[in-house]
């Protein structure tokens, strides 16, 4: 298969694809505020940039088909900031399930949902489970950040707490679209998670294993978290290369896994 993007195939091409070996990928992004220094397109720009970085690395014998990027997803934790565009969790879950059902109707049973936005993670998991239960699909959830960060490149604050518009995302944007970044407004956006640790809270945080539900301004009033002032394009390039390689490895794992690994009742 030479085509790598769903929309480039003709309808008749889908009959030639192997459901055992072909992996469909559903990119889930966002349009939402990322602090005073970044555009609202960050998650969509990063998603499309990462796909452009990763797909040329996919070997010819690995069949991966990327569906259109879903730019407007669940971002209601950012709705206090103008420019954020969001749909509710019910709409997100329903639309992603229906996209998965379309993949199944095309004859494919392997789907990877990948996100560049943390707010999509919880609904993604529900979608994957429903596709498994109702349609017998191998549905996998992942995120670009799940492939890790280069060792020694970022400080402890951003590794542990820089969840939004900090060093990592700003560096990626400097790599992909430096024209959209205003480094004169990049700063240390101290996350409230750090403040709570300093104040002696043992477990409770806005994020982590004992998290309370939060709006972006609960984490930092500027709507960002991390030290964006440290960002460089070189960091972004190195980070993108690492995560792109991880993506390719995951695609190989998914393609390799036999569908009969999944239990089939009766």
C-alpha cells in the first residue's frame, strides 16, 4: 500500500486492505488557549507536525492509514478563554465511536486513537472500550507525550508539571511553526501543583493519581503550566524525532498482534 492517508484512497481500494495487518489511526487534537505566547492551534499544529515527522519513517511493508485530524474535540476545561472551540464529552464520544464504526465498515478492525491534547484522554478510553465490546475491534489509545521525552533535555518542573504551554509544547511549536510563537510573552508559568507540594499537601493535586477536576486557570491563572521561557526549536526537533520513532514502533506492534488474540464469545 502506497497511500498513507485515508482520504487519498478510492472507495474500491479498501477491498484490497488486510484487516489483520492494516492499522487505521484517528488523530485527536484541539483548538484551545495555550497561554499568552502560543496560538490556539497548538494541539492541532503539533498533531499534524508529528504526523508529518512520523509517517515517512513507517516502512513500506507496514500498512498505516491516517484518518483526518479531528481539530475540535473536548476542551471545556479551557472555555473561560476566548478562542477555545469545544464540543461536549457526549458529542466527542459519539462522533469518535461513529468514526470507528466507519473504519469497521471499510473492512478494518485495528484502530489507534492518538491525541495531542490531554483533555481527550478520558473519552478516548471509553470509545476504545465500546469499539472492542460492540464491534470486536482492536482499539488502542495513545498520546504523543506517552512516547516520552529525551533524557536530560527538560527540567524537573516541566517533566513533572509542565502539562500545558510550557517548555515542551513551546519547543515543539518553535520546531513546527516558529512564526506563531511570541517568545517575548513566554515565561515561567508556575503550576499550582508545585505550590500545593510546597504547602504540604500530601496527595491532592490538580493532576496525577489523586486529582481534582480542574479548569485551566486552576492550574495557573495564565492558562499555561511550565517554563516556556526555556523553550528552543532544537529541543522541539529532538523531542519530535523521539516521539515519531515511538509511534512507528507502536504501529508495528499493533499490525503484528493477531486479531484472534481478542476473545470472541460463542
